[in-house]
C-alpha cells in the first residue's frame, strides 16, 4: 500500500495536470482555435512524460518492494483514467 505522502503527491500532480489542461484548452481556444489539435498532442506528450517520470523515479528510488511499486502503478493508472474522464466530460 502506498504511503499517504505518495497518494498526496500523485493526487496533487494529477490535479495540476488536469487544471493545466483545462486552462490551456481555454486559452488556446480563445487565442488560436486552429491550434487546439497541436495543443492537445503536445500536452498529451508532456502529461505522459511527467507521469512516467514520476512513476519511474518512485519505482526505482523510493519504493521498498515490488508489491509497493505495483500498487503505485495501479493507483496511477486509475488516477489517469479518472483525470481523463473528468477533463473530457468537463470540456465536451
């Protein structure tokens, strides 16, 4: 089971990524609507790199066991799915 600090960190990270996507979407839609697809692709790449980097650093340097690493990876996948569902529902 991940520690409360780990859960707090990943919750804050996904909250910031979701809010960043929503604010960026609004900004790009207002300033340059023809660039929405480019914004989405660039932000999706940034989001994936940030998430994979955080999970990789946790698994390699912080985790105490393989079971803990697997639990964090499953938690992150669930948080990612929830973030995508919430942001897509909010914007569409």
